[in-house]
């Protein structure tokens, strides 16, 4: 347990900065920053760009310091196009007045420069995928102009990414999966602290599940929602698809081919509406290879099992046969087989909502704060 008296005194005497890649949309990484602010409410935030309209209710503008990229027209929409400027942008922040710097990084935020007297901890969501292991995937899916710049910029970005990783005093990964990638690309050992999930807000509804599956995600290619639609469609089952994104038109066209199935799209809905769907469904289907994956934990907090692709962070949050099942390949046939396995275990009463919900509580926001504060206090 945290010694609250010691903790409060410790925070009062420290000047703290939190560095985050960008503040333009609210998602899992931004929840991490919010929990850091619970620990250090007086901390300043440094970031590449900041969308005040979208993010002011989460991160007050008086706390936020942006880079020179903010002054570029439409920067909050086009910021991903400025990768070549990001190293310079983060290195331009003067963090010398701070006793403690904490980075929340999946791109270049961890590349800030701190003084020898400043303790620096970086919470890594992932090393840049487009620079390392997914470079060729991004390259194949890019147009000719993007490929031209990728060939010239990415080798320099890789060099900077490795060099800047050596500046960090303490590296923390959001899963063992990411810790292995950090070791591979940066040659750094990382401790693991799982991201915070709002498990206090989520709970089972104590009613038997209804006869439908759920997928909940942004509609982007790597999420592989097409697998869930095709698998449930072929089984003539019922699927509720929650979310929106660039693939929406194509996914709806795919769903329309399965006339004997019941596949519906909700669009973007509120957190409270999502909670109701998660509480009522038979299971969440999760087809992506994620670094961690908050949504499977949210489903389990609601007492519902998960049918998940057996790679990435899901292997650390779902327990085979107790809180869900895995499928081995990102194919429709593999998912159909896993759905059959799930339904067999379901008939045997293998999935106890209370047990599943207790398992999810291991990933609570309180646990995140306690472990992060310990990691900081352990730094020398």
C-alpha cells in the first residue's frame, strides 16, 4: 500500500512534467495521462499538438505546453504527416526546471532531453511500429509519395529512436509483449505496469447473457473486424458492431452479404450504452493483435468472456477456458472454430461472471497508480 502521508509530502516538493505524444483525441493512452495527473495534479503537460476543443475537458489548457508544430496550419489534423519534425519538437522542450519527468509514449515523446539531476521515467505503449516491425506493412499500404518519404526518413528515425531511448532512466512497458519489443529494438530492460482500466465503472448485470456477440473498435484495417462479421455471418448468428472509422462502408457491405445473419451497426455510442451491450452479450469478439487491449478487459469487468486472437496483449488479460478462448490465426475458419469451442464451454458453465469480473479488477486504475508510484520511488 502507498504511504499517503509520505506520498503527499513527496509530491508537494517535486516539480513534475508529463510528456505525451499528442492530445488530439481521447483514448487509452490519454487515460494513462489522466491517471498520472491523479498522482501529480500540479504537473505540467508537454505535447506535440493539442486540440483544445476536443481535449480541454480532460486536460485544461493552462496545464498544456505545445511544440512549434502547433503553429503549423491544421496541425491537429495533419500531425502524423510531420514525423520528420517530431524529434526536434520534443528535444526543444526545456525540462531543466523539473525534478521528475514522466513520458507517455508510442512515438517520439520519450525523446525529450532531461538534466542529470532530473529523474526520467518513460511509460512505453509501444516503440514506433511504423519504424520497426510493421514498417513493411505500412510501406505496402502507402501511396507512391508516402513511400518516397518513408525510404528517406525512416532509417534516420530508427537511429534517433534508438539513441533517444538510451536517455531514459527507467523504462516501463504496458505489457510483457511490449517489454520484449523494447528489448529487441532498444536493448533496454523494462518493467511492466498494465494500463489503467476503469473497472470501478463496470460490473456484471447479474442476468443471463442474451444471444448475440459484440465487437467494439475503431473501424481500421488492423482491427480485423471483417473476421468477426464473416465468421458470425457464416454461422447465421447475431452480432452487434460498435464504433466507426474509415472502413465503415466496406464493413457494412460485407455484412449485407450475410442475409441470414443478424448483423447490426450502432455507430459511435456513449460509454453507458457500450456498458449495457457488454453486460448483455454472450461474448466480446476481439480480432486484433494489440499491444495491450483495454476493450477485452472492459468486457471481462462486465462479467463477459472474450473470444480473442491469441497474440499480443490479449494473452496477458484473457485466461483460456476461464475468462475466454483464443483463436490461433487471423482467419475466418480459425475464429469459427474458436466460437464453437466457446459455445461448448459455455454450455458446461465454464464462464462465471463474478470470477471473470474479479480477474478484470487486476487491471484497475488504482493498481496502475500504486505500481507507477512505486516505480518512481524506486528510481535512484
